[in-house]
C-alpha cells in the first residue's frame, strides 16, 4: 500500500489540484471585492461604521480566529500524517480539525443570537448589512467545509491508506480557504472602523 | 511538522498583536492591522496549504491578490 505522490512543482498540480485553486481565487476575489465595497461605503457614513463596529465583540472575533488557525494547523498535520501513512494520527487530527470548525460555528451562533436579541439585524444599518452578508456567506463555507471533512474522515476510516491523497489535499485546501477568508474578514469587520 | 508548529505560534502571536494594536487609535492603526492580516494570510497559504512547495506562479498570484485587496482598502480607508 503506497500513497500516490503528486509533483506540486508542476504548475498544473498545486497542492489540492488546479480546480480547487481556481475556486479559491474566485472566492477570494468575491469576498475581497465585497470588503473593498464595504470600506468604500464607510466613507459616506464614517460615524455609523465606527459606532456599529464598537457594538461588535472583537474578543469573540479574535477567539474565532484562533479556533480557525488551530483548526488549520490540525488540517495540515492530518495531511502530513496521511502522506506518512500514519492513518490513526491523520484521522485524529482530522477530527480535531472538525472540532475547531464546530467551535467556530458555536461561537458565531452565540454572537448572532446576541446581535438579534439586541435588534442589530441585517436591516439595522449599512454596516450591519455588510456584517450579516459577509459573515453569513463565510459561515455557509465553513458548514460546507465541515461536511466535506466528515466525508473525508469516513473515507479514510473505510479505505485507510488507500484513500485518495488528491481528494484529501483538495478538502484541506477548501478548509484552509475558509481560514484565509476569515483572516481578511476579521480585521475589516471587527477592527479597522 | 516543526514547520507547522512554528507557523501556528507565529499566527497566534500576530492575531494577539492585531487585537492589541486595535486598542490604540493612531493614523497607522488600520495599516498595521491590515499588514498583520496580510502576513497571516501568506503564512497560512504558504505553510499550512503547502503552497511554498508549489510552482512559483501560484505563490506570485496569491501575492498579487493580496496587493489588489490591501492597496484599495488602504487608499479608501
């Protein structure tokens, strides 16, 4: 039983495959443009954006950032151990990755509940319109990422070292993409205004 | 494996630093926070996603994206 080797130095085979990287760039540009539009809109209502930003709990945002970073670390470890054919360690780190994602969603759910309770819904003002649209769109990606990781976990448990490395790397790349998007969302929404 | 641990520590330190810097209101606060975010972005992409081992074009494309994202925000802000 050998794990297939992919030459990532080949321009057509970045880690995870070229298709997932096309998706990653489309997603990054989509979120990037939305964030630029948000900053542009803030020029019309700087006071609204500043006061609204102060209504957010940046500690929750920072803790969620740490959840995703640690989760990304576990994902990288899982891929590393899978390549070494240390399947039990790969499975363990994959479970920890999923746990990190669930903790992120749990804290995000608490934050959303808090905001709805206080009446800061999507129509409250333009800052909160951006807040809800961008963070909810990101949460959908995290949910999809968790489903993909659960499928990968089941695949590894069933097939062991015979599971496809390319699929695992592509799943990992999707998960890291959620991390990349959040790394840019966090300062723009929670810190700079 | 050691590479991942070093990356994790650096990312955690940069996240804490961003939160600390955000408490100070200066002309450069937003710039510093966004640059720190850019460094974290590259850290995740290059080391956790193993892009450091990929063809140079992919690494350059990611830096170009970061420039296209950060420069307009810094100009508009």
